[in-house]
C-alpha cells in the first residue's frame, strides 16, 4: 500500500471511475434534453449549458434537503445478510490504498467548533459506540450490506461543541479525497464515525483509521481515511461534487 500524493488524476481513472463518469454524462444529457423539450429551445453554448445544469442540480439538492427527515431511518438488516466479501471502491485501485500510522494519527477539527483539540485514536475508541448493519448504495448501480461500528456523529459533534445551526460539515481525507454534507444529515441518528468493520478495527481498504458512514447517502458521500472535520456556513464542495456530481446525493 502507498499514499497517493501529487499524481495526475488520469492515472487513477479505473474502470469504476470511468463508469461513474459515463453515468454522469448520460444523466446530464438526459436532463439537458428534457429541458430543451420543455422550453422549445436549442441550448448549444457550453457556458449556458453548465449554468443550466448547475441550477437544476441546485434545485435537486433543495428538494432532497426539504424531503430529508431525521425520523426516517435507512433499513437495517440481520448479520446473515452481510455481503461477503464487501466490495472495495475508490477513485484509485486497491493496490494504492494508503497506509496510515495509527500511532501518530490525530483527527483535526476546525471551523465553527468550540473544542478544536486534535483527537488520537485511543481517545476516539474510548467514546461510546453503536453498530449498524446497513446497505451501501453506489452511484454505479450496485449495493452491498455491511456491519459498521463507531460513535454517533451527532454525539461527537455535541461533545466538541460544534455549531449545529451551521449549514455544512466538511471532511478532508488523507488520500486527498474530500466531501461535505448538510447539517441535518450530520445529525441523523444513523450517521456514524466508523472505527470498525465486522467487529474488527477498520481495514485500510475500508478506510482506516475511520470513515463517515451514512446509509442515507450514496456511497461516494461516505468518506474514508478521514483526516479533518470542519463546520462552516460556506459551501465546501468535494472531490466528485466539484466534478458535477449531485451534492446532496441521498440514497
């Protein structure tokens, strides 16, 4: 395993990534075609196309946010339904999963958080933990069921004095990945800082030292190898979101 730093994105355009890009292209094309039919106009200028698609995506985010409810839980399953082996998925190959030194690791906090001291793994492991057996739904069209254990993210945010009236929680990862979520999803009872998979310390390929598990979001919104968490009112974007993927991406 090795850490991915400073390499070109093209090197990591695996078949899985290319499938995701094709799905995005088709989705945008269908959306644009529907818009043209509705307006009776031919939209040809690239800048106008991008502006229209961004407005449509923003509208979609707003609708999904309005429909989202903290009282609506994702389905949970018996352990007999767990997918074996649980698939690996990332924007790079499994051979290039990063190797994190757990002894030196510290979770950094920033933004609208009162207690910004870094957290070591022993400190994180000492927090009260819960487990869930939930389905991971990938934007590529496949899904898998796994068991995740860790601290409820809402409990952690409360413990560190996060301003839960803020709009966004941003996550930066050690493999240069990033994403962000709405505060309502951050406070959802099934959103979890996961330290274990199948009752074992999280393997590197599943995100050691921790991932943010959200069964209410599509898989690419569930970041692995988390390095830093911050709370903000400024839109943070994310790795795939900045490439045009829908930001809310509820499952």
